[in-house]
C-alpha cells in the first residue's frame, strides 16, 4: 500500500494522518506538507507511470476523468472511490500562443489554460482533494459541521461548488467590494454561507483562522497543504502535454504563494521518480500594488516582507501577507527562480494584447504576461526557449475589468488597444462607410 502523511515543512519530527484536523506543526507552528512514500512509488518505473497517466487521461471512468485523480497514487493514495468529490477538473488545454509569441520574439510560447475548469480557476484542482478528504472524514464519523475559507474570490467559488456537489455545508469569508460580480455570485448560487467582511483578504484570513480553531469547522485555505497536492498536477500536466519534456520556463502569477510551491512539488516529484531529468526555471509574477514577495526577493529572501496590499485590478492576488512565503522561497531556490512585478498599466496592456491574439485573459494572467514581456526584453528569457505561462482564471469572471479597459476608465491604465463598440443608425450606407474605414 502506498502511503502519504502530513509532516512539518520545516523538518520537525512527526508524521500525522491526512484525516486529522491540523494545519500547522504542533512543535514549531510552521506549515505542514504532504509527504509521500517515494520508495513505494519507485516500485513502478518512470515509463510505467507515464503510460498509466496517459491511459487514464483519455477515460471517463470514475474518478480518472479528473486530471487530479488520474494521478491519485501521487496525491492521496488511500482515498476511497466513493469519497472522491470530483467535477472532472484538470486536463486543461495548453494554448499555443503563436501570434503573441511572434510579436515578442518568443515563438515557443504556451499558455496553460487553468481557468478552463468547472468554476473558472485553478482552485478547482486543490479543492477536489480537500473536499474529498473531508468527505472521507465525515463518512468515518468525524464531527465536521462545515468547511470554511477566506478568499479573494476564486477559492470561495471552488469550495462552494465542491461542497454543494458533496452535500457538505460551506462558509466563505470575502473582502467586501473586492471580488468580481461573478466571484460573488458563484458561492451565493452554490448555497454557501457568504460572509462579506468590511476588510481586505488578510483581514478575512485572520478571522477564518480564529473561527476554524474549533475543529468542527474545517479550514480550506492553502495553508492547508491538501490543496497543494491537487494543484501540483498543473506542473505534471504541462510536462505530459509536451510528451514528457519539461519546458525551459514556467511563469506563474502569485498571491498567497501556495500555487507556485504546488507546481514546484509536482515537478520535483517527477524528477525524483525519473519522469524528467531536468527542471524548468520558475518566474513568480506579482502586481506592483501587492508585491511582498518581490520586495523580499530584493533583500535576497533574508527577511519576509509584509505590506498593506493596495487595490489592484489583479484582485485575486491582492495579498500583503502571504501565508506560504517559506514554501515559495524554497521552491524559487530549487528552481533558480525569478520574481518580477507588473504595474496596473502593464498588466492591463498585456491582457489586452493577449486578447487580440485569441486569448481572453484574466488580470492575473495579465500580470504573468507582463512579467514575461519584461524578462524577454531584458534577455533573461531567451528567444529559443520554451515558455509556459499559467493562466490562473477564466477572463469571463472579470467582465468589469474588460469593460473598464475598453471604455478606457481604468485608473492608471492607458488603454491603447481599447476597442469600443461603434454606435450607428441602421443605415446601410453609414455601415458600409465605417467598414471601409476600419477594415479597408
Ligand atoms: C488564487 C489565485 C492566484 C494566486 O495563487 P496563490 O496560490 O495564492 O499564490 C492567482 N490567480 C488567480 C486567478 C487566483 O485565483
Ligand atoms: Zn515544525
């Protein structure tokens, strides 16, 4: 039997069951991580894992139609089939950004479309794992009344949907007025208890940590390392989609810093088990209005910087005190990582340019693309290299951002690619004139 357990991320001794309600190390208070019995996993060869994962990716057999559960032995090996709460997340497409890549002199540019998922963001990948574990805990008689999270909008949408699918009550804490209309209505529609607090994300995080001290309300934020286990499949999927070749770079927009360590963990596991022989380099991209990791990188990660996050169009990463800071630093060091930031103008401009080449990018993907443009311009990323940008959410969740851009009403943004509708009378001659002027 292949086993997995919680252990202290900083290395304190002790192994704990994944079905115990705990989020931090009882010795040092640091974050936990999920560890795997690598010797047991090595019993199957690298080629064996590859063909198993490929076979499962093309089936709808429960629960393997999910990109996460298709790799279950690497995630939560002992979760019972009947307790898997899956909406067949993962296996998202890799978009070859051919035209955008050519424009910036990077022909091998790809975008991993994690927003093409059930609730429109990569948060589905982690939430399927967390809610499944909770379902198994409840099935075994543990007294859990509800699952709760603080959110900048996407975590709550995912938690509420997976909770609804499982019939498990959910409570979401949102910073009032700081999430998009789509993100607000998602958990409302799913039947979650939606608590809109007059604070920011960091304030919501403080409250939810107090509320979940009572172990009957289970915490679903990414300080709970179960989330990381699901999200780590993004890195694995990218490699699989390139026929098991690692790209040169992966660019990720970051906020609370869980996802970058997740992507790193998936890749490290592949290397340890012989599926790849080299690692890509990672880029962590932040909004300049909420850039604690960028500032920490300036001091060589000698000290964690905490900021008061300012309002940014990239609302899902408007976080000043990232919970998974230590994990992200370790990941960046293992992957020869780079941290870059983007202003409001840069992120909106990058998103608009990408849209003009066939994408429909959320502002966070705009942050990642803007960081990429800068690194290409500085020669850090070379023209011949293969780059994957992780698109974290679907643009359809951010209609206000898109409208604001094309109406040229966004603060600090010069909307050079604004494309407002042309209002005309229903007159064929007038219409033909406009077409002649615009199209030629
Ligand atoms: C959550 C989220 C992020 C940031 O992920 P972290 O794990 O918090 O760093 C980026 N983009 C979107 C759209 C998100 O929802
Ligand atoms: Zn510890």
